[in-house]
């Protein structure tokens, strides 16, 4: 991963970190811009919310307006 310019890598199992690694002078507290990762994170949360019945991606946004 270091050769591919990876900044960090994490593996979660049952909600717990089992592997955490940082590369190329990065640490757990090094700030960096992660807009692309943010999009992936948002898509993942949306998928989880749909799987757990919190939303249906076929519905319109205004269907959730309270």
C-alpha cells in the first residue's frame, strides 16, 4: 500500500478496529483533505440506512420532510 501512495488503511470487524496502519509520514492525527473518501462514506451510510429500513432510495427527498 505504501508504494501506491496509500495514506491509511483500516479494517473493522463487528464495529471494532482490528487493523490500523498509516503510510508516507501520516499518523492517526495527521489532517488531510478527504472529499473523495467523504463521498464513499456517504454512499456507504446511505446503503446501510436503506438496508436497515431507515430510508428507501426510490422515494423522493420530500417524502422524508417532517
